[in-house]
C-alpha cells in the first residue's frame, strides 16, 4: 500500500460514510421510521456503529483498489462517472431490489435507496477520480 492509496482510501471512507449517513439518517429517516418491524431501533443501531464503520473500511479499500488498478490514461471526470455507474449497477441496485424481495422494505423505499445510493456512489467515484487524476 502506498501513500496515494492510503489517502484515497481514507477520503473515500469519510465521504462515503458521511453521504450515506445523510441519505439514510436524514433523507430516508422518515421512511425507515414507518417500518419499525423491519429496522432496528435507533439506539440499537447506534450501539452497532463500529460494525458499520468496519463495513465502510472494507468498502473504501476495495473501491479504491479496484479504481486504481483499472484506471486508464483518460480524462478523470468521465472515468470517475463510469466507475461509479458500474459499481452502482453491481451493488446498490441489486442489493436494494433483493432487500425489497427478502425483507418488508416497500418498493417505494427500495427505489429511493436505489436513486440516492446511485448518486452517492457516483459522487464518491468522482472524488476518487479527481484525487487520482
């Protein structure tokens, strides 16, 4: 691991976790509150936040590693957008649809998760591409 990889990973971790906390803790909070039989109570979820942070560490490492190994000598912005779209197609969209099928997450909420998650991942990918231009 070199310095560029480490710094990129830390920035991806911070930006991704902050954006997801905003999306899920603010924008979708009311949607989650409407399905208490599916979601953990806030206090219980807060007690488990170290596990959430660990998940974001793994995501940030993999996200950065794959990008840095696959980036090309092309303009950084379209490359970042393309990478974010690819990751969202591989992760956010199928995961949200699967949660809708196997849990009681309503389709409307799953669609909101897809749209907002897609935007978050593309933003994170653009930040990563910008840092490594």
